[in-house]
C-alpha cells in the first residue's frame, strides 16, 4: 500500500536519529533544563528575532490544549474555523476544560476580519461566552496558506478588538516554504503565540511553542506540568529541535521537500484529467468518481474528505520523505483506477519528470 494518509507516518529524518544517538550518553537535567533544550530554544528564538519564550512539548493536541488552557479564563472561548483541528480532530479536548470553541463556517478554512466580527456580534455581553482570542492553522486543515498580508490584517483587526491570535503550526514549515518566508514573518504579522511543528516535519515527535505576547507567558510551565506536557527526559525534544535549527536550514528544507512532492503530484493528477484543488502547501485535494476512489483505496491509503454529487473528494498528503518515485507510482494508480472506472484510458500525464524534489533522507 502506498501511504498518503498523513505527514507523520515516517519515523524521523536520519540526521535527527544521528543526533539522538550522539546525545544519548551521560546525564542531563530534566524537564527542559538540559543543555540541548536550552540550545534548541535559543536557536528558535534567534530565528523569531523578537523577545519571546520558547517551550518544547510532545504533540499537537497536547500543545493546543496546554496553550489554550493557559490563555483562556473560565468565562472565555476561542474563535476558530469550523474545520479547525481543535474542533474536529482533538476529541473535545478544549471543551473538556470548560472552554467553548466559537465555530465559524468558512469553505476556505481561513478566517478574515469580517468573520471575526460575525463571531463577536453573537457574543456581546455577559450572558454568553466572551471570545478572548483567535485560533488559526498555518497551513489550514483544508490546505490553504495565509499570505503575510492576510495574516497581518487579521492580527491587526484582532488586536483592535482586544483579541490575541494563536497559530497552530503543525504544518508551519510547508506553509512558510510556500511563502518563501521564515519564522520571523509569523511574528512580524502580529501573531501573539504559535508553535513550530516538528512531528509533521522530520522529528520523531515534538512541537516548539513560541510565546511572543508577554501577557500569555504567565505560569506557562505550571500549565505544562498540569497537562502532562513537561517531559522529564526533555533532551528527547531538545536534541531534535537543536538539530532542526542548527544552521543548515534543515527544518525549512524539509517543508520545501514536502511541497515539491505535492506540486509534482498535482501536475500528475492534472495530466490524468482530474485537476486537484490548488495545492498551496503539502496537502492535495482531488475529486474522483466514486468508483475510481473505491478502486484506488485498494492500493493507496488516503483520507476521504467529503462525498459530493459528482464524486468523492480525497486528501493526499506528501511529507518530507515523499520521493519522486512514490509520487509517480501514486499517479499511475490514479490513472489505472480512472481507466477501470470509465472503461477507457485516461490522458497521459506529466509524470516522468527528471530533477525536482530531493530524495527522502538526503537533507537537500
């Protein structure tokens, strides 16, 4: 089976495994006080380029739960797109803390100033939850990427209304690669807090929380401990992030590799006669005839996104380790499924390119 279900099915980039082995010996202080965690947080802060606090946590759901639990008071909620990860894929973790997610329908998965105002208009006084902040994902759950202009306008609008902005950065590396940008762009746009994704970008596990707004930093390590996010063997996270940001741009390059694989896939699907939704980062969404999607599922693991009148929309996710040969095999499988579904051959596609994406594990 070909695996295009997600971008965390591989283990870790070889360079991180080598670093973990090299840093395995000897004793270190626990709970993020080890030399590697201190080095990692310093390197990330340097990339951010502003005064900030950096904390290393294990996974995305834990990170969102810890951050929003720390930021919200008991009567407050957070505004998010209806498709937001915290709303549909985290088992009610935020609601379990007693906080409401103020859901806003948006077909693009993006929020904008007008949608924020709609949410605020529905929560005007003490008889309803008070929205205190905005939850965004970069890239979004439906594959979109906020431009710097969009993110900056949204942050300015939020701040004018007394709201903070928090960004889920599980796929931040592909998003920044799509923009040709670096971590400092996130803060320049006005984001108050965000996390730097490792789990979906070459690490065994780990996310790095960046707290820019001083008002959101208070007692954060207490919240980490309470949520089980203060890892005793903190070097496990520190070693990985220290290597991802050790000066050779590995974290950025892995995001770019995932995007390049997705772009190759999008071109190949178009050549098969099923042009996908514009692939802005490393997620590709394409609608196939129902029978073709069913046939494809016998050879490929993917996420069924929705069912429509014309067919089945599926999500295909490329990772830092997705190489050209694997993409081409997937395109061949799609071509075969379409041909079997219609009884005719599909148009030849641009699937046998040379050059392009670096092979998995090359670090290039």
